[in-house]
């Protein structure tokens, strides 16, 4: 069976939370729940490092503006992680070339990372901090659920990941357009206010005379 669905799903998930993907796949392989996980991901040092970094991301991801700074740092890390995991999965199965799997995993991770980072910037515009926590928890649960599902039903999980990626891109486009309209209206109101104040002062002076 082709490993392509699992590569695509892990790539999407890596763009959201690469450390969770490495940790989950490693745990599934180390516990014997799946034979499709490469031994590299099952190594204790890899699991420990992925677990520590996952905890760091779990905290940073829920703090307004800290999450955006974290995302900017991971603009390279997440696509590289998606490509690395995809290449390892392809090497394990032998049904897909390492290069092709790396390209698929990396490009999918870059796309989902763009959605995540852009959505977080829009969420940070909200005056209350709870939206960051809610969005972060939803992302963590989504990644965990889809990756776990992919270990047993890779084709169905790939469809879900594809739908989520498309929905995320559409949502990001909608949010960007809304933010741009809001900024244009705010700039227009500021310009009208700036132009209106001198006129008001001119009328009051002429009236006094």
C-alpha cells in the first residue's frame, strides 16, 4: 500500500505542530501499535527532544504575539520537519521515492504553516486572550486526532487533512480581506477626522469675530 496518504497527512500536521507529529509517530512505533513508523522516530533521544519541544510550543502557542514570534521562527523548521518525516516514511515503506515524499511533506507543511501563522496574526488582533488558547487547543487536538487516525486509516485521514487545509486557506483569505477592509475604513475615518478639525476651528473663529 502506498505511503503517500500518510506522508500528506503528516506534512499537513507538521505545518501546525511538527513536534507533536514526531512525538506521536514515535510513540506509535515504539509501543508496537504501528509497523509503518521508521526506527529513527522511535529512538529515545528523539522522543525526549520532541516531547520537550512540544511542551515549549504548547505554552508559547497560547500567549498572544508570542505565538506569532514562535511561528516566524518555525517558518523554516516546520516545512523541513514535514519533508524529513515524509522522506523517512517513504524510506520505510519503499513505495514512494524519498525525494518525492520530502517534496510532498515539505510543501504541505509550508502551506498549513502559512494558514496557522496567518490565522494567529488575525486572532492576535482580538482584544481578549482567550481566543489564542481556544485556537491553540483546537490545533493540538486536531493534529493529535488526525495523525492517530492516519495510522489506521491513512486514506481517510488524508482526505480530512486536505479538507482542513483547504478550509484553512479559505478562512485565511477571508480574514485577510476583512482586516484590510477594517484598516481602510479606520484610515478613512482618521483622515476625515483630521480634515474636519481645522474646518471646525475656522468656523468658531469666524463666528467669534
